[in-house]
C-alpha cells in the first residue's frame, strides 16, 4: 500500500483512521489541516460571524491589505517577517505618506494634547461625526503631568529634547521633524508590523491634527519637552 | 481546494463518530476593592438567579434545565465550566458555555435562541443566560482549566481562534494581540494580561463571568469579547458565533491548569 500525504489517496483507502493520518501529514498542530486550509476556514468563520454595526462595516474592516496580511501571518507563525519582506512593506507604506502641502509640520501643541488624550471615534457606538482622538496616551507616556498613560508604546516624554531639537524650523531638526510626521501618518513605513495605528493613512487624523501632534512632541514650549 | 474539501468533509464524519512606580495600578486598586467586598461580591445575586433558573420550569415546554448536558453528562454542573468550550456530538459543533445554554434552552424548554442572539445585554433571555453562566461558572470555582482537545473539531477551533487573535484589521490595525500580546503592558492604568500564553490563576479567560464595578453590570465571556471587538474598531461578532467560540477555545486551552475565580470582580 502506497502512502502519500494526499488526502485523496487516504480517502481511497476508505478507512477513517488512515484518513486522519493522511490529513495529519505535515499539518498544523494536529488539527488535520494545513495552515492554508486553516486560513480558509478562518476566513469563512469571519464571514459567518461578524456583521455591520453602526459606522463599522465588515467590508472595510476585513478589506484586503498586504501589510495586514503579511503581519498577521507572521504573528500566527510566531516568526517575525523576513527582513527583505519587511523592507518591501515599509516602502509600500512610505509611499502613502502625505507630506504637509504648505511645508508646515508643526501646529498647536495644546490642540495636540487634547487629541493625545482622546481615545474616541470609529467604534460601533460612535457616530460618523464623532471627532476621532489620537489614542496616544492609551499606549504612551507623553507629558509628566498625565500619570494615566499606557505602556504598549515607548515613553515620549522629552521626545524633542532627547533628540536635541531646540528649533524645529532649523535645518538640523528637519530629519527628526519629518520622521515624526511620517511615523504618525503611517507608522508601518518605519516598522512593518508596528502596533501603532496608521493615523493619517487610515483617515483617523487629518493633516491639521497630525501637525498639532507633531507640535506636542517637538515644540520646545510643549510640556513634553520641559 | 479539493483536498481541503475532502479533509473537511472527512473530519466532519470522524467528529460525528468521536507600572508606573509611584502610583497605584488598577490591579492593586481592584485587589483592595476585592478584599472590601469579600463578604458581598454583587455577582452573588446573579449567581443565585442562575441557580434558580437552572431548576425552574420555563419556556413553551415548561421544563427546567436540569437535564442539560454541559459536556460531563446530563445535569452535571460541577467541573463543566473549566472544560468549555468543547465538542458536542448532538449538535456536531464546538460550543462555549453560552452557546451550549442556548441549545439546552431550545431543546429542553423550547425557548427560541434568537431571543438571546438578537437580544440586548442585561435584558430578557440574554440576561438569564448571563445569570446561568455565572452560577455554572461558580460551581467550578478554584478548579483548573482543562479544555479537551481530543476531537479534531476542537483542534481546528483552536487554530481558528489563534488566527482570530492575531488578526489585525479595521481603521486602527488592532488585533487582540495589540493589547494582549506582551507581558506587563497597560492601556492607561489598566493592566493587560498576555493571552497568547497562560496568564495564570484567575486572569483573562479564568476571570469571566465577572461583576464590573465601573458600570455595575455582570459580564459574561460573550459580553467581554463583544466589547473587546468594539474597542478594537471591529464589526460586531454575533452572540455565540463561531468566531467567539473559537477565541474561547484558544484562550481556554492556553489557560490550561490555571484556576478559575469565577465569578470575579473587575474594575
């Protein structure tokens, strides 16, 4: 009796026990399926389980996105992306960054602080016109005054000071100013599978709001840099 | 694709036959609150309601749930909670506690599952299921989680749950793992357990149903997952849908050996 991993052959032996053996050959975690088959089952489960609610639409949330697809697969496999693939994804996201049309990168840090405090917007209990927050404090320490901050992201306290930014308009500061804008607009341009949302790219924050958050981080007068 | 279809079909056949340093963290604050409430967790009220609902003759069939099979045989409640979700031969499905209760309410009492599935949290039959889940959970208090993985469908659901756990999407690119993928992290001051591994006794999967102090509500696991998905900016998962059951399998199997503290008390 020939024994291949083909399930078809296993079926032809008409034995349930052999069938399990056939299905299990090179399969994932004894589930009897290959990883690709499990991905397909998962897609079906998603399709059958989730429904639109309020402003949140199934078609948008699960829309095909090469960045999400690659990073999700890497997490399931428990392996980081191959460095070359990570570079490709970062380049893909870099292209999406919308740089300020007027060349002005810094807005009002006080408005930036308000945005950083707010975690509102885009849930199924929010309205379409609920102003989106930046969700910044949920994951980052930012000012010394706010002690209720999360730790999923690094501390941003003294962000500009540590990086030696004394005048954000100076030529020496341009590299860090641009990086800060880009990171907020699309975090995945710098770290393919970053935990951070792509605030500009996904339309969570607009250009003026990104400007205000850049100011919160880089304006020497901002409490971040005191 | 053909191989997959065959594999799936065949498995179906088989299955049918077989901190910030200075400040107080939320954990510390809740610990203190728990101590204060040791003699009176408001969850007790839901627990009592659940115990009554189990023996009460209800529904179009005027029957109790005492013959309900939660996985350890008809009427066996003790120890059932820490082995769910699991595969049930009569429905051919992997079910969590709440989806199993829907089956029992439907078959024994004639109560339409739609009353729960299309219902609202804390209201009507959905509130009854939460109370039942609270009582059934409490009957396994202190017992270690030990979900079966002997059935192929249970193993498939684990793998599906894992994929759902790591599935980023939506406007914010969030997955379950965005918040629950690393040890020792917080959102604001809220401590976050890492649920891709075993978070320990009474943490994560081993802590729901729980009474939530902040809104004065009793939350089941279905409610907990539902609100996680809301905050994740995902669409709503159906009540007792396969996605929620698969996540339950993933979290429950990961928690193997950890002891249940249900009914817990939470922020």
